[in-house]
C-alpha cells in the first residue's frame, strides 16, 4: 500500500549515518538530490546537481561537515539535472560512471537552448557551460574503498536510463539510488525501460538489505520507496496496456488511467 503523500520537504544536507550524508532539494524534476560519503583522507560525491546556485550550495554544505577534499565523483546517470554541476568542481577530480552513461552523454550532447526553453526559471544559469564526461567507467559492478569503508556501484541494466548506477554501502545499508527511485515525485520515464525497471526494483528489495534510501528526487526514505516505484510503474503499465487494447488515443488514455494516491505525487506526468 502506498504511503501518505508528503508535499514538501527542506533543502539541505542530512546526516544519514557515520560519515554519510544526503543532500536533498525541495521541488520536482530538475531539483535533484546528491550524496556525500566522507573517508579518512578524502570524500566521495554522488551527483553534482543542475545549475550553479544549487551546486555551490551543495559544496558549501560539504565544507561545513568535512575539510577533506573531494577525491572522486560518481555520476548515477547522464541527465543534466545530475551532471551539469560538474562545471563547478575542479577538473582534476576523477569522474566515475557506467560505460553506457558516458556513451549516452556523447549521444545526446549538451543542448543548453533546449534546457533554457523547458526550464526558463534557470535560463540565466544555463549559458556558457560545458559537458564534462566521465573519466573512469565500469561495467556490471565496481567497488570503491574510502579507508575501510566499502562502496559498491551497481548497474542493473536499462531501467530509468541505460547507464544507471546505484551506490550501495553494505555495512551501513544505505542506497544512493539516483533516479532508479523517486519519492513523492512522479518518475521521469522518457528514457526508461519500464518492464526492466519494475523487475529490478523487486530484485533490489529481495537482495539488498536496506535501512536508508536516498532517491534521485524527493526526501530520504527507506525500502518503501522501492515498493512504491514497483507499484506505481506496474499500475501505469497495466493501465496503458488496457487502454492500448481498447484503441484509446494516448493523450486520452493518460487522463483516464486511475493513478490512485500516486496522482498526488509532484509533477504528474
């Protein structure tokens, strides 16, 4: 059963475990989240947000909790609201991502004019930026170590996007999901493989011990956000199949599918 919908939450850095933080932003689809894991000598940043004011606020919050330099950045996928912030991190920092994420960045390019059209509220900050590609890539899974802390990177195939990475800390049972999970924000599915997304969400629920989930959008949660993701996507998939078989035009079908409590999620699609 879906949880009671939360309509607002605060922006800021949240302590979610020893040396582990979630940077949560209030808002919808372009207002994404990020993560920070502090090691003995350096720290790991997970995603870098969208426009300069967002990224600079995140960087200031990092400095409030650690003096350790950022040693590595992991990008969970190629979408600009998670990667444009690379413009404001030093160039020498290694950028780690799945192989397909880098390929998708190259395929899609950087169309700043498009982003200004669809996000006019950020237009002044979407000029003169460059696309910064990952400098290290992996396939399948990869393990990083911050001192003795184990940090796992997992790609489960084409889900929200082709090159999704989830960052999992097995000892702390923390999952930085990227856009594999949305919490109280309607999932963006334009780049997705819905069937595999549903299947892999259920697989994660079965195989990953979880205490905390940091979604790509929305407030920090627990394993229930994965349950909601599987339920929401399955509901839409069933409704879409029914409407398709009935020959209903797509725009009308979208209005007629009963989303139940998910209709109250931010930015209904």
